[in-house]
C-alpha cells in the first residue's frame, strides 16, 4: 500500500508514522504515558485501511481516521489538539501556496518556506505579510530569478526593531538565489568538485597557485568533506551582501565562483599551509572557527588569503622623510598598501614646518598641510582593494 501526498507524490505506507502522530497528539496535552495506546490505535487504523483494499490512500484520509479513532476511544483532548494541529498546518500550506503561485520552479523555494515557517512561527513573521509586500514589487511574466530578487527586497523591507528576524529570512532567500546562480556558473565552467574549482580559478589567475602547490588532490578532496553549507544560515542579509560584494572570488567576467563556506575553507588552507604536523587538522580547526563565526579576520585576510596577491595584514606605519623623493616614496608605499587592503598611518613630524628654509632660502617651505592633503587624495583614489 502507498500513501498519496498532497503534491501527488506517492510513498510507502509506514505504520510507525501513524503511531508517532498519535503519540505527539497525546504529548501535546501532557499524556507522555500513552505510547502503548498509540500503538493500539495505529494498529486499528491499519486494519481499517487494509479492509478498504485500496492500493493508494490519500494522506488526508489517514488523518481523518486518526481523528475519528481518538474520538471513539474517548481521548477528546488529544483529538482536539490534533484537529487544531491540522488546521494550523492547512493555514501554513495556504500561505505558502499564495506565494509559490508566482514562481515556475517551486520545489526549492517551497522547502525554504517550510523551514522558515517552522523556525519563525511568531505572528510578526507570518507569510501573508511577506506575500503582500512582495506583490507590490512583482510584475507579470517576470523570471523566477527576478521574482526571487523581489522577494528578498520585500523581506528586507519588513525588517524593523520589533521584527528583526526578517533580515534573517531575507538572507535565506538570498542564499537560494545565490546557490542557483553559483550552480549555473559551475556547470558552465565544468566544475564538479572543489579541486576542479581551485584548478579552474588558478588558471584564471584569480586564485593563488601556492594553494595547489602545497596540497595534493587527495588532501583537497578530504578538505572538501569539511564543508558545512548549512552554516551560511548564520549570516543575515547585510552580511551576505557584504561577502558577495567584497570578498567572494569572481572570474574576470564578473561571475562569482565561490560560496561563503568555500571562502572560509580557502582562508583555512592558506593559514595552515606551512604547518609541518597535522596540517589538515589545522585546516579543519581554522575552518570550523571561521565558518561558525567564532573568529573573524581583518579585511585583508578575508579578501586576500588564497588569492595571488596575498597581503594579509591590516595596519602599517611609515615615517615620511623631509625630502621630495622621500615624501613621494612614502605616498607611493601608502597607495600600494591600500591597493591590497591594508591601512597606513603616516607620520609627518619630520617634514619641515611652514616658513622653514629650503636650500638656505628662509620662508620657502609650505609646511605639512599640502602633503597631508595629497595623502588624503591618494587614500580616496586608491581605496582599500580598489
């Protein structure tokens, strides 16, 4: 016998599922001692199903039998709880369906919506609010990707001080769109594994060749098993946007070919590559600390580790000499450091003051202000990683 689900799919009948539903109904009203009764009622329901002699039974029919069996046996409180549970689930399905009707490919979005309804059951995160805001952005005939972008915007705009988790909900939709795009880009590049990806990115000149020089293919494959994509859910929408805009690796054509978890693993590979003992254990430890957000790195490390120009430090200090060559050399050093994500503090105390003599001519020096302005203009022109 098979069970026909609401989406039309069929699955094998399992009596233990009926037992579990009945047991949960008892537990919801404080009856934790009714396991034997749940088994007895499930057996009776199975007998009724067998007597019907149908090859396929709708899941609603089984729920009707559960409801009736609880009532006949006199378990009125458990039956009431089960009826309320069915009604709540029905409302949740209707809310999902309202939103899903705007999409062609529904499976992955439906799964995400189910997760969100379970994780955020509070009324302020009810899907009808999201659907109403989404409809104000959506247009007839738009693609699923465009519709998903509208959904992200709708969830982000619902974020308030009283309902802050809409930003986390927006992040889930963002991840759904991002993973769809990433999968497409990987397929276009023929990438099927992490080693394939690192090889491809190294050939493109956007990944440091030193990573593959330090790790064998077998080691990269083992490191791939450390990845936990579900940890992407720790980020809010703003965090994911920041990662996407500044830190994830792109091809020269602008396509992002790295997930947040692959970024963390790439940084871990870089940091551990000089370890002489238990190197892969260090890779895993670094990855776990980074990917669970227990530790964060400075901008140059996040942006440059694993890349060809691997400048990992944040802060530099330079003393500007009191000569034309020295001043411009310091400003050039400042520009080069900023180019690769570092910041520099310049000490101008050695530059002669305004009105000082130059080559014996008194009052010729213009002072440090004009040079500070030049350094500031350089900082604006050569922004970090710009």
